[in-house]
C-alpha cells in the first residue's frame, strides 16, 4: 500500500514535470492567402505579447497610442506572411525579452522552469521523511472494520447513518 | 488648521504606541502588572486619536482643501461626494493611514476582551501589534505625510512639506487632479478596504503565535482565542480578492478577471497560506498535532502580508497596480529584515517544544490528508512566489527584465489547484485516526460514479477539452461528496423523527464549524466551475462596424443600433452606444457600452455593456483607441461561459463563513460552569 | 474598562525552552533561504532607488547605438567628447515639446567638434520614428534602442529623459522630462564642458 502510494506520487510528479517542459503552443492565427488581416488575427498574436512600455499589460488590451502602433506593425507583418514565431522574435530583438509572456527558455532563464518541479520534489522528500517518522500503519489483523470508532457493526444503511451521526456528535463533545 | 490637528493626532498615536511597547516590555520583564495595564490603556487611547486623524483627512478631502498635496492629487471639484470620501485610500499616503486605522481598530477591540486567563500573552500581543502599527504610523509621519502642504518656492518650484520651507509661500491649486477614472467604480471602492482588513486582521493571530512562542505556552490556547479573528481575516481577504476580480472584469475591458499580475499574485500569497492555516489549526484544536505547521503557516502569512505590501509600494515591481516609487522602500526593507529574522529566531528557539506525538495510522486519515493539504498549499505558495520574484532576480543577474505571466502560472499552479480540489473531495469522507481504504471506498464510490456520469453528460453535449473535462470531473466529485455529507446527516436526523427542514437546520446549527465549512467548500466548487468555464471556453472577437452593422460570435449576434454623445455633470464626455443582442436569431437584450472621457485628468475609461445570465455573459466593449462615431465604431465582444458562477460562489463563501463563525458557547466556560453548578447543588444538599 | 479594585492578577512567568539541538541541515537551509531573499530584495531595492547609473559613475563603454543610417556609435570610442543622449519616442506627447530646442542646441554646438548628440528611439516603430525625425528636421544621429538595452542600463522611468556623459566617460547630468527651452539645454551642456 505504502510503496504503491509513493510510486504513484512519484510518477505523477515526473509526468507533470515532463509535461510542463514542453513549450506551450502559441495561438496560431488563421493563415490567409489574401492580405486582409482581421482584428482577431492581430489580437491573437498580440495576446501572446506584452506591452514593452506599460509593464505587465498584454498587447491586445493595451490602449495607448504606442500599443496601437505595435498592433499595426503586427498587422503589416502578418500581411507579409510572417509567422507568429517570427513576429515574436522580432519583438524580442527590438524591445527586449520582457515582451514575451514567459521568460525565454535559454541561459539563466531556464531556472524559471526548473525551480518549480524541484520545489515540488523537495516537498515530496520532506513529506517522505515526515511520514517515515510519523507513519505507524495499523495492522489489518482486527479485520478491516475500523476499531477506533465506537459504533456497532454495520448492518443496514440506516444504522450506519445513525452511527455516523453519533460519531459526529461524539467528536463535537470531545472538541467541546 | 485641520491638517495640523490631524497631524498632531497622528503623532500622538505614534507616541502612545511606542509607550505601549515599552510599558508592556517592562511589565513583562519585571512582572509588574500595573505597567502592563498601563500599556493596555495606551493601546486603547491610540484608536480615538487615529480616528481623529483619519476623519481630518476625510474632512479635508470633502472640503476641497487643495493646498494639501494629497487632496490635490486624488480629488477634484466635480467628483461626487462618495468618491471624495473613498479617495482616502485612493493614494499612497491616505491608504497607509487607512491601513494603520484598521490595525488600531482591531487592537482596540482586542484589548477590550477579558485577559484574565491569558495574562502572559498580553504583553507580547501588545508589543507585536504595536510594533507593526508604529512602523506604519512612522511611514505616514516621516515619509508619506497625507497632511503635507504645497508651497511655492522662490525659484518657481512647488514642493510639499508639513512646515514652511525657508522663503516659500503657501500655494493652493485651483483644482485637484482627480481620482484616476479606473478607480471610480464601486468595486474599487470596496476592494482596498476589504483587502487591507484581511491583511491587517491576520496580524492578530500572528501576535498571539509570537506570544505563544515567547512565553512557552505552546498548547492550542492561542489558536482557540484567535479562531474567529483568523476566520474573519480570511473572509475579508477572500472578499477583497474577489472584489478586485469583479472590478477588473467590469472596468478594465479585457473581459478577464485575473491576469497573474505580480501585484495580484502578491495579494494571493497570504490568502493561500492563510487558507492552509485555517485548515491546519483545526487539527491542533482537536488533537494537538501539527504545531510546527501552524506556527510556520501563520508566520508565513504575516511575512507575506508585509512582503506583499512592500512589493506594491516600494517601486521594485511595476504594474498597473503599483503605487509610484518613494522612499518607503528601504524602510520597509529594514522592517522586513527585523521581523522575519525575529520570527524565525523565536520559532527555532521553541522548535522542540512544538513536538507532538503525531501518529499517522493511515495515509487516508484526516491527519494525513490535512498534512497533504498543507503541503499542496505550500507548493502553490512556493511556485507563485518564485513567479513574482523571478523578474527581480533576472534583472539583478542578467540586467534584463522578463515577464512571468499566465502561461507560467497556469502550468505551474493548475495541477496543484486540481489536487486541492481532489483533496477537498476526499477529506470529508476520511476519519480521524484509522481510516481503512475499504471504508473509504464504500463512501466514495457513489460520488465517483456520479462524477463520471456528469462528465459523460458534458461529453455528450460536445465538450472535448481534456483538461476542462478533468476539471469538471473534480468539481462534480467534490460537489457530490460535500452534498452527500449533508444528505447523510439530514437522513440520520430525520430517522430520529425530525421533519426535513428542521433536520436540515438543526444539523447545521449543531455542527456549525463542520457544515459551515462544507458550505464554504460548496462556494469554492461553484467558483471553480465558473473559472473552468471561462478559462477553457471563453471566446472573443473584434470588428469595426458602421451604424446598423452586425457582429457575430458563436450563437450570439450584436447590432450597432445607434450612438448618443453628451456631457455628464461630473465632468465627463460620454459616448454611449446602443447595441441589441440576439441569441440564435432571437433578440435577448439591449446593452449600452460606453466610453467616458474625464476632462480633468484627460483620461478615457470604457464601460462594457453586458448581458448576463447564469449560463454566460455576452460582453460588449467600445474600443476607445479607435474613433467612435455613427460612421464606424470598433467593438470588442466577449463570450464568457459560466462567469457568473464565480460571483455566486463568492456569496456562498460568505454564507458558509458566517455559519462557521456564528458564536457557540465557549466550550471551556461551559466546562467550568458545570463544576460550579455541582458545587452549588452539593451545598444545597448538605444544607438541607 | 475601569481600574480593577482587586489586586492586579499576576503575570505567569515564561516557560523555559527545551535545550537546543545543534546546527542541522534544515536550519542551514532555512536561515540561508532568508538571507538569500533579503540579499536579493535589498540589492534590487538599491538598484531601484539609485537609478541605473548614478551621477559620477562610469558609463558602460560597450553601449552601442546603430543609427537609422547604419553608422554605429560606441560610448567607449566617444571618450574625449561630451555626449548628450536623449530617450524619445514618436508616441510620446511631451517629447515634441523639446524636439525643436534639441535640434537648435545641436546646430549651435556641432561646429565645436567636442560635443555629440545621440537620439535613442525607445520602443518605437521605424516608420513612425522616421516620420517624427523628419517633422522636426532632426539632424543629429538617431537610432532605435535595440532590446531597450540603454533604457534598462539607465533604468529610465519614461520618456523623454536626457543624460550627458562628460569627456572622461562618466555620467555628469540627468534630466527627467522635457527641457523647457533652449537655454536649459545649453547651460546643461556648457556646465559639463567646463568641468
């Protein structure tokens, strides 16, 4: 029981870490042969970028003139057939890494993605150590029926509900 | 004159709080109860003084005293009265005073309770609360003074100072700058007070925790005393966050309610540790376990409150939320350094005294699940804290700024929140001590099956997103478990002969904490449903149409019927569009998105027109960086499924917390009353 | 609450803490973590308060500007001259107030040969930037602040901002906001020249 538990937990963590390492799919605007680019296509790209000036404001909701200019720039780039990645790359080169919604996956910034799974693993380790100290599994010799609870052996569902209610009130009395 | 009274009262409050610290410390060290009583009275005096100070600011705001720099910066002549009052917390200086006033109010109430049984706690509670208060008062007195005047110096500059600088003349502007239009919304009016009340109220349990560590009285007494404070603090903080979300949704015009902005996250962090704390102390009250956890969690909550306040106000973070940079950063830093170090030192000193013989007999027992619960909350705190601090770290190390935004938080915290939902479903079914897997299976199979049926139903109506289905399964599972708890309890009572409504009410009123907690969980479940709906299924579109034009989004269509333009009496130019909303061809409503342009601050604000039902919101906003006329106006249209479940869930939250907090007889006084009764009976018996 | 008539209740004495254990890994991690956090926040706060480069500090010599016409200007190579550089943007409303004065100052100072003006276009788009330069007939070198490298080095808080580097490559002057008139610009530059 105990071993399966830890195995399952560890597996879950590894799965989560692996899943999170894959970069998110950026929203793809509908590729269009005609040069008419809709607002929605511009917004879809702008949504993945942040305003270079007003901090922590996504580019598609920013109302300043500068942001309007950048959205126009995106429109022109889409008309010329640029892909989303190319547009993002252009923005990063010209305006810095902070225009992206999450840090680029290179150099020092890898830490941003490594630390959370490490922290989870560290937490699991602490949990493991704590459980080793505290966990004293009750041997299942007294049958599977819980010996600690004070009610009579279960029969009909009604008896169990009564017992349940009695247990609730017992708990409350113990708590005062 | 009024400003001088206000400043004087502020100064006196500061001095009294310092005195209280000194007197309490001396009284504790020398065992002098009279000094302790003096300290307590000093604390009582602080509140009326600080109230006088706060009321002075409000009076200055209401009477347009623009020679006071704060008044000029946050009000203007044509602002309505209610906004002038709430401008008290509209700017840095005023909001610090408001923070201090809340702190003083809570400690005033605290001092009025009977301290007979907890005499040894009193000095340390006074010291911790007054040190915090004195710090904030010090900031107001020496750095961000709301009573500072404007002066015109000889070389043409305008400076602000409390007392006249050499050679300067008093300067009174004709009109103030007015409150930022974004802040002139009911949500914005309530959001800061509730948020601050939540932050400040958590200082009380922290103070008791420190007192417990210092005096060595590490039993659950401090938890029992502060239980209602913790609950109230948690409720205020939750409401503050939800009001902020509602305000964002109504006013910011991007159809969302949470952007994982660093300041938002900084306010969420103490809520996370506070929620873990609330759950964890339940165990210590019952079985004196998890003492280490409880100390860590409350210290962490206090630390995150102070740290979050520092981040927002020091200029280290910049965001739509942050106040302008000022000199309070370094002072806050010093305060953080001292308090964090002191808390950690006191905790380490008593670490071994907090040991308990925790025996976890089953990994499915309540104790085990609460421990897991704590760990998951801590996991979210660590990850979110990393997200907030990383941009700062990046700038220090690489010299370049980066943004840590929704993609990071969604992936990092999403699974953890899902795990919390799962735990919320399993925990009510487990028992204290030994809980067998067999018994749990017996109780759990029905909710699991029902959850699968619900998910099957959702698949049937066309929902395909895997994560959304997982989310809905969890929500359904937890909902069925929580409801089954009510059903079982009511059925048991009804078997005793009570009618359904009576059984239901008695069940709740006899077990307020448990069932109040379940109601809160139901509120969370309803909110989670709304969050899943909006996060996975929201759609939007944007188009420019002339009058008569149509925009379609999914099942909905809107037509741009007309435009009204006029000047509002409080100094705004308003452009109000008339938009008809159709669903599947049938007209379902008329909405009025509008653009207000505030002449005093030259800033626009857009108000959406929303058609709300329990199922979804159809949300239309005028895009104000494009021209608005009958020839053409640009609209952004959002479809937000289940969004109103978020606000409804919040109401259920409040109900549940009130139920859980409703006073029952204090168990300890009840126990003591019994022996007294027994003694009286004995006396009567022996007399007769 | 009135004064109690009965004698004040005693304050129970403190319970002595149990004997401490020695240094453990957990303790080191926790205290280390706190120290690290304080260090990071303290350093960051220091940065914020100071601004990127303080007056008197050496300006990083590797800062390079590639003007719209392709010429590159490197701070290190400009030693011996007084360098005035101005952050602006086409979308910035107050930059327009000083554009004319800046060009006039340049016209007066350029013949000297020991002063150079550089315009740093902050997060802008090229066509709009060029239109701005044309409108105000600006002739001194202008180029985009690629990846906001200069802006982040000096931690600007907005545009316009103007900085002057003295002949020894140290920062001598900083102005936040637009210049009021030509005189202000001239006196600022002359003050640095005469140092």
